[in-house]
């Protein structure tokens, strides 16, 4: 059975540096990523954490590749299920006065529970990131259907 | 021979109302702003025609034509999409492809889910440096639509008619 792979492309009126900063600086991710912070020194081999305001890690991983402001590759796992590890790649390309941001989430383990969750999550987070960079305000990513 | 059916699904969340999003999706005037200058005209009833007119200088793309299959105002639009195929690709088509817009209100946001289905592998473009292909075109159009609704200004892709990104 083919392993699932998520590829999400969005165009944002912003610069590669601002987009990189929005993904890697905790004070920015908190604004659009449901209050969670992405914390790391973003060097190859370093750990990274996706932390709540109470410093609880919802996601953990390692930095596989780091080429600011164009490419960031991370491993990704729920701390309660570390073996269910997958990989996330952010690619940021300047296009006219915008960036093309492509997020790929792949290398899921067979039977991964994470694959289904992130399929619903990434469009919300990346839509919120776009709103944050373009309007100064993110979206509520935990919003439910009316 | 087993035929590979391809579908493309894309979801985005926009800070707007279902009514404003519906209006923007179905308006010829608004579509020219976010759809690379293409004008999307639709007769909003089952059986109504859909026409997608190319802008000046891109006439080689031809008009897309289609028909409305389902129309629930402010919630759902389904229409057929007629490709401008070469004869070789036209032979492989098993009916027209279909586009669905699903609008789901969520407080101050609306979830827009786009589904383009009954496609061929030839409709998917492997080269990411172009806007050609269903997979490259739709994210650009929808991103531009979101910017138009949230900022009042669509994205400017600097299209010169060749469909490439680099310039």
C-alpha cells in the first residue's frame, strides 16, 4: 500500500525571511499556530519542540536540514508515540513579490496515526500563517464547524 | 487496462463570510482579479452554463466550458470542466472532469474545500516552476482569492502569458 504523503502549496505576499521567521520564531508561531511555539536553535542535528504555553511538548523532533530562509527539514513525532516518526519539509521560494511555500509531510510509518491528523491540520495552520503574514492576525486553528 | 483516476483536493480557511466567499467565487469581475485574469461566468442553476474566458494575450488557452451539476448558494457548487486537450489526451478522457467548491462556515472563518476529480495523470504537472497543471494552478488561484478577501488585494503573479514563475 502506498504510504500517504501530504504536499501543501500556498502563495503568501511576504518575503522568504519573514516566512522563515514566522515558522521558526516562537513569538511569531504563537500568533498563528494556536498559541504553540516552535523552539530550537534550528541547526542541523539539534532538537526542536512544538510547545504549549505551559511548556508541554506536543511534537518533538530533530533538525535534519537547515538552509535559511529557503529550506527546513524536521523529524516529527508525538512524545507519547516516538516510534511513529515522520518528516516535514518547508520549502520557501521567492516568486515576484510573494513566496511560494511548499510543506511536505511524508515518511510516515506503516499504520501511522499521525498521517490522518496532519492531513486536517496543515491546511488550517498554513492558512493561519498566510493570514498572519498578510494581515498581522492569524486564524483560530481550533475552530469547529458551525 | 486499468485507468488511473486522479483527483486533487485543496482546503483553505479564509477570514470572511460564506456569502462574500460565494460571491467572489461566482463573479466574473472578481475572478479576473484572482484567477490570472481569467473571467469565470456561471449561470447559477443546475444545467446552467459555466464559461471561463482567457484574458487578452492568452487566447491560445481557449475558453473552458462547463455545466453546473449542483448549486446550493453559499455552500456548494459543482460544475464540469472541459479541458482543451490535444487529440491524444482527448482519447484517454473518460468524461469531463468535475470541480466542487464546498463552503463550511466556522465562526469568523469559512473553510473552502476544492475538489477537482476525474482527471488524468497528464493533468498533473511534475515541474513545480510553472503554474501549469491542476496541482500548480489551483493553489495559486485559491491563495490569490484568499488574499483578495482578507486584504482587498489579490496576488500578482506577473503573468506574461507563458505560465512560468521565474522572471
